[in-house]
C-alpha cells in the first residue's frame, strides 16, 4: 500500500480530490487515461472547485472512426481534440445534482455550454444520463455519465 493511500485512510478529515475519486472508480479508467494524455491532471488537482461529468469506459468505446478514443489519446501531443473533448466534461464550480435545473446552460472550462434536461426525475447533460452522482472531494464533485458529450466544432 502506498503512503498516499495509507495516509488518506489514516486521516479521515482529509477529503480526496476529484481526480482521486475518479481514479478509484474502475468504470472511469478511460477518462483518467485521457486526462493524463491531455496533461489535465495537474489543473484538476488544484483548488477548484470543479464539477467533472465523467463518461464511463463503455461510452468512450462508442466513439467512431476516425475519432476513436484510442486515436485521440495516441495523437494527444499533435492536436487538441482530446483536451477539447475532455474539457467539455468539466464545469468550473461545484454543481450537485440538486443544483441542476431543466433547460439550464452550464459553461464548461473550454468555453462551450452544456444543456441540462430533467424528465421524470432523470437528469441528463446534453443527453447523457447521470448514473452516479454527487461524489464529493475537497476540490469539487464527480458525476458519472453514460455517454461522451461531443463539443460542436
């Protein structure tokens, strides 16, 4: 066991970061791989607060050629598609599910907006359904979603 994980266990008052929360979720390994390749980890480890709308691994597998997730990761040093895509899933500020309103526009850190829809108690962000919600860290909150939101080009 690493000191980092041991120390966090021994210090119950120390909350994890949003990245530590996402890293601990086996359903978000693709998101974490992308954040690392896009060199966004350091920014998202900062004070924040941030709201991360993290697509599950299966969602990244549904991206189509030529912009498959693996292709974007491989090309992350030569173009900005991956960082544009992932930053479209990060909102500045801490947004709990109870804070979302039907029709609400959410500005992402890449300057584009996401739209909230709520129907029959189901919250969707640009069509992506929130699966796991309100996982809080000291610098924000993580919501897991069922699809990758694609920013308009």
